[in-house]
C-alpha cells in the first residue's frame, strides 16, 4: 500500500525526523574510529563508502519510478 502524496514528508520536516538517526550514525563512526575499531569485519572507510552508495542506489531507484498521477497507482486511504 502506498501513502498518498500529501502524506509524504519533504524538506525541513523530513530533515528534522532523520537528524537523530544521522547524528547517531556519525557519533558511532567517530567513536569506533577513535577506538581504532572496525565495523564487524569492514574497515570504517568501507562502511562509509558502502553507506553512501546504498543511499545513492535508493535515490536512483526512486528516480526510475514514474510518480506522476497517470504512472503511479496511488491509493486513497
């Protein structure tokens, strides 16, 4: 089931909701780096690069979808 377009978060509202997660991720990376730890078996630089690629890949997937009214099956909830 898809949320209606007016229910989607955008701009500042989305940024405010995501900020705690971003801050926790960055704090964990800094903490692990200062202790010389790895992220399980991954070096931290690989984890950061992989995370960036993963986010970019999601952006590409969303870009490939046709979200116009005629192309998307938007359900009314």
